[in-house]
């Protein structure tokens, strides 16, 4: 599984590419822990209306949603190569030693 690192103000966050098992098992709560309140409320509503079955589908897109959310909030890709399906046009800059 690929890992993509995002960096902002000296902090680094890691997002895995692929299926989000945390969303599958815990429903909307991972979005709340990440501070993505809009996605938390939307996925919580969908999970309640479908008795939790929506978590299975949302988990396919959760890591992509988180990566895009980080990118929109000023985080830059600092390591790893994002999947093409994430829609990032800029690749991380390599530094020569």
C-alpha cells in the first residue's frame, strides 16, 4: 500500500492510498478526528439512513477525500507519489544532495 506524506509548517501527515479500513469499522468518526466536519456530518447521516452500509462504500473514497482536503488547506505533498485518481497535477519536488 502506498503512503503519501503531506507537509505544512514543519508538520507531516501521512495518507494511505487505497481502502480506508478505519472508516469501514468506525463509520463517520475518522472524519471527525481529522477535523473534516462536513464529511463527518454527511457520512454520519448516510450511515444512519443505511444502517451503516454506507461506510462500506465511503471507505473506498475516504483517503482520497482526506488527501484532497489537506491539499485544499495548504498542505503540500512532500513524499510518496499520489495516485493519478487523486487528481493532483504537481509531483513532489526532489532535492539534490
